[in-house]
């Protein structure tokens, strides 16, 4: 293959992978691109966001799957349909639920009492009151032997057996023995854990009690997470050591070296040494992303890392699901994601760019996050 052909294929691939956002205008659903213009005109009574390159939509009373041009990649012949993930979607006809591939063909999967969605390359399988999981090659990785397997976070999932919690990876290998009364998500070798009355951290399989901890929140990509002691919030590291003494009334996760903290009913930001570097003067505050963070003064706006307001506090921010759909919005997705942020302006929804201008100069009845 010559260089020109390769470049053309890459260009087509990038164009085909464009992010689109589900929006509703004048009672109909369509999809916009990052230009703010409609990539697929609003003509659907019901539809869902793109996932794994296709979007679930309704044509009359049946469900099918759209491609990025708005064509029916898989005709609307199903009574119900769920999102594609890892190359498969769960659909139903009559009372039967089953998997299809991207050609719309039914695929044979391992026996299971319930058909579960794929998420991140795995899907649960169930036999009686026990669960295991299969991979995207439709091969059983773990036979049904656990009471509960939670959704994988990265390569790791919490599992429960004999009323005790542990951690496994996507090969089924036990990373943390099922020996804890409660357990958080396992991120970069650590998770909070409860053993009897002791609350602490599991670090690379070893339990370390955290002095005086009343509650510990999940770790993220930061090396610190927030925890409560004597009804105040501080921060611990992955070894369970208090790095920032408990002195805040509330706090949220670190991102880009700054964490929202609450002092005397007002929110500001602290650095990794615990010093408050952006004055607590806001009614609420969320984590930084792409150099800006949402802050609330009756309504929401954005500050930069110096604490300067760069987008006026005149908007609403999505905290839960909209459009009557289950929301998968994470805390980090309430801010800027890939150059845009979803906001509410009175009763309308739209997207802001970093300079505060409205994407496509359009507002919608509803809007979901960009996805592909």
C-alpha cells in the first residue's frame, strides 16, 4: 500500500469516527457534530446516543441502528434494543433477548439465565444465583461462581463471594482476595476497603488501616483520595497515609493538582499540599478538566486554574440523566470534554466552547454528551 492510499484510509477512518451528540429539537431527535451543525437531521421520535459506531433509534414502533450518515445500518425490526459495545448489542423480539453483531446477525453466546450488555470487552453470564463473565470472543473467562461481579473499571472489577468482597482482572485472576466486608474500585494498585470495624486501603493486595477514617472515597488517577476523620475531610495517599490533614467540611477528587474543598459552606480549591489556592467563595464547585472548572454562584460558570472567571456564572450543568434515559455521566464529564461542555440555559440545552461561545449558536430541547 502506498503512502497516499494509507493517508486517505486514515482520513476516512478519522472522519468516520467523528463524535456526534444526540439532541432534540421541535420534539424530534437528531445528531450534531462538533461544528454544531446537524450531521443527522432531527426526525426520530426516539433515539439514543452513538456507541461503538452505531446509534439505537426507533422507526415507527420498531428499533434499529443508525450509522453516522443517518442510514439504517441495521433495519428497525426489533421490539427493543440496547447500545453496541465490543461489537455486540442486546436486542429483543417477542420475549427473546439475544446478541447481534454489526451485520445484524444473531450470534451464539455461552448459556446464561440472563442476557447482559457488553461493557469494556466483557459481558456477565448467570447461572442460578451465581455470575461469571465472557469475553468479546464469546468465550467464558470465569464460570458463574460469584454472588456479584460489578462493572469493570479499567481492567479490574469488584466481586463478592460468601458475602465478602475482592478484586479480579479481565482474565479472571484474583488480584485481591475476597476477604473484605466492603471494597472500592481498584485503580493503580489501590482501593479503599473495610475489614471488620477497620477502614483502610488495600495496596497491591495488602490491607493497611487508615488512622481514624470514618469514610474513604474511591481513588482516581490521582495518587490522593479524600477521606473523613472526626467529621472533617482530608486526603490520603495509596499507602493509607494522611497527606492533607482532615480540615475541610467537604471535598471532591483531585484533578490536575487541584481539588474542590468546602470551608464554612463555601467552595474553593486546594493544592496537593493542602493549601487553599483559590478562595472558598462559591456555592458549589466541581473538578478541573481541560484547564477549567465549573463553579456555582446561584448558576454555573467556569474558572481557570488561576481562579479567574472565564465563562460567566449564568448556566445550569447536568448532574443526572436527561431525556428520560439512564445517565452514565461521571463527575469529570460535568466539565469540558474534548473541547466542549454541555450546559443548560433557562429551559434549553446546548454546548459551550472554551471561549464561552455557543457551539453552532444553537440551543435544543435536550442534549446528550458527544459520543462515537
